[in-house]
C-alpha cells in the first residue's frame, strides 16, 4: 500500500512538457543556419555547450524499428548547457531546481518551417533561466 501511495504521489507531481509549455519562435533561414546561430549565441554568452542531441536523426533512424513511417522533423537538434552563475542562484533559492538542469534550446524543421525554442520554466527563481534562454534565442533569430 505504501508503494502504491508513493507511485500515486509521484504521478501527481510529475508533469510532462506539452507543446503549450514550450516557447517557440520562427527562424527565417535554413535549419543549418539556425543551428549555427543558436550555437554562436550560446557561446557568445560565455557558456559552454555540454552536448548536442541530434533528436531528428534518432527519430528518423529508429522509425521503422518502432513501426512508424512518419517523418516528424526534417531536422531537430537540442543544445544542452548550463550557466554556473544562474544555476547557483536558482539552486540556492531551491536546491530542487536541479531538476531543470541542464538547460536546452532546440532547433527543429517541420513541414518546411524552422523554429527555435525552449521549455517554459515555472514562476519564481526559474524565470532567471527562462530570461537567459529567451535572450539567447533572440540573439540567434535576430542574427
């Protein structure tokens, strides 16, 4: 019974990200131009990219393995990174903000349109992260 209650509690507090919880902006250019612009904007803020997840390639490569023939993205990459300063600030306010790290900005091309975006963060201290992400995306889309 204790395990059942624990699972029920975790189910209540675990909230998946939906499309409404992502902030997206159109990018006027190619997928490659957008990824280049995002990478430069992140580095331009003095941040280090820890990893680039080539999500679009993975989805295309594994489609047949999972019984699908739908092409979701012509391209989709996610840039993962942290800011030592902002991460410390938000985690000193609430150590459980570790759950939001690393931060990610995605570039995706779907149906001929390229978009750049990031996950929306909760109100409070995490808005510092959201502001940083938005600044980076604005730098990237403004060129």
